C-alpha cells in the first residue's frame, strides 16, 4: 500500500512537505498544575509548517483514542493533514515533561513507534524526519527504507532530537544517526545533540563531519548563543533573537519548520552565505516567538513575517570561508 498516496491529490502534485515521525501528547507538569498539549517533535514540525502556509502531510503512529483524536484535530486546525496508515496503535503515546526553573523540560516517555513500509508513487518537495522515529524500532527501519526510496527524488531534512533514555548504546545511536545523515540534504541538531553524539569533537568539527556524511548543510543550534550554519564552502553564525522565556517546549521544532519554509522559498539552489543567513534569521525568529509561549505553540506566517521585519536591524551574521 502507498501510505503517501494522500500526498498525491488528483492533480498529481504532491504536498510541499511530508513529515514522518512520532505524534504524542505532552503532559506538562509544574509544581502547581498538569496540562496536556499535542506534541512529538515531527508532529510539532508538521503543525508549524501548516501554520506557515506550507501544504503539509504527517505520516505517524497514533491510536483512534481520545488523545489521538486530539492530535488529529490539532493538526487539522493548523492546516496539516494526517496521512493514511497513521492510526496504527492501540494507545496514543505520551511524553511527561517536567519544567525546570529556567523553563527547560525533562521528559519521561510512554511510546511505541511503528510505521508500515510504503512504496511511494510520488514525493513531496521536502521530506522531513527525525527524533524518536529514526531510532526506535520497529518503525525506525521503515523510516530508513522510505528515505532510501526518497533521497534521489526530493530534499530530505533531519533533526535527530536526541533522547538518550530511548536509545540503545551510544555506538548504536551514532551509527543510526550517520546512516540517516548519509541520506539527508540538511541536518539540523542542537549543540546538546552534537556534544552527545560526538563528545570529542568541537561543534565545528561535528558540522564538517556531517557534511562528509553527504549532507549539503549542517545547522547546529546553540540557544542564546545563536546557530551555526555550515556548507562545504562557508560557515556562518546567526545571532539568536532575544526573548523572555516561558518554556522551551517546541522551540527547536518551530525553528525546523521555519527552516523548511525557507528551503521551499529560497530563490536559488545551494547554500551561499546570503542564503544561509536568510534561512537562519527566519528560523531564529520563529524559535524566539515560541519560547515566549507555553507549550509547543509556533508562529503563524503573519507573526513570523512581522518578527523577521522587526528584527531586520539586529546584528547580521558573521562568516568565515572554510579551507
């Protein structure tokens, strides 16, 4: 069965973006309350893309239960579509997030990940995956097979979003990351992810290693220190946008959604410094909006456009050519 058939409407024009990965319910616990939000890194990216006006489908694994229906309604409100084959579980997964004093979140997962193998008849412009979906079997194998089928037909983006408590050994996780990275055009990861995967490497060395795997662009986010964009010809640092932090839930996913929007709308192929700067400044603005709100609550296209324009005068990126 072609589980991406919904990505090919009657016109045979695929979605602009298809996201493959987990959707779950974030149970956010604070000293005074417990609140549930739809979440899961890939689902957050799909939701964010929908709000940004990108025609988006999500291939995931949820259950036809109350929490699963909450996720489906949530996606629909953003304009994203739940693809066929996604209601395959008996219980929708949860991630219990306990917030620290600085708004950071620690997670405890109750998740099973499975994905039917698909033979797509057509492909979107961008296929995004990441997080638990690429590491947790049995679904991870199906994700890798899908990427092997897709990587010659569309742009593939990847955010590993490392969750050590759900991974096997470090060696196994690194091997999985590198196998997926070799099928990917753009890899985005946090500095914490980079340091966990490659503790002996600097961030610059990790970015260069990712390019050697086959990616055309490596993006490493560094929180308040901004983000680092590295292509085979140049490396630039994008300043973060200052913001008052409510919590950090979903900030990286909002960043990823805005990065994908930029990839879809950039005026030229390749990753010249000017292209990387525009991608980075747009993504940074999206993340800044998100951290000011509770839960994974990304911006609309109008909100993001206004934020980018408002911060047009902040310090520009600084660059250095690579040897």
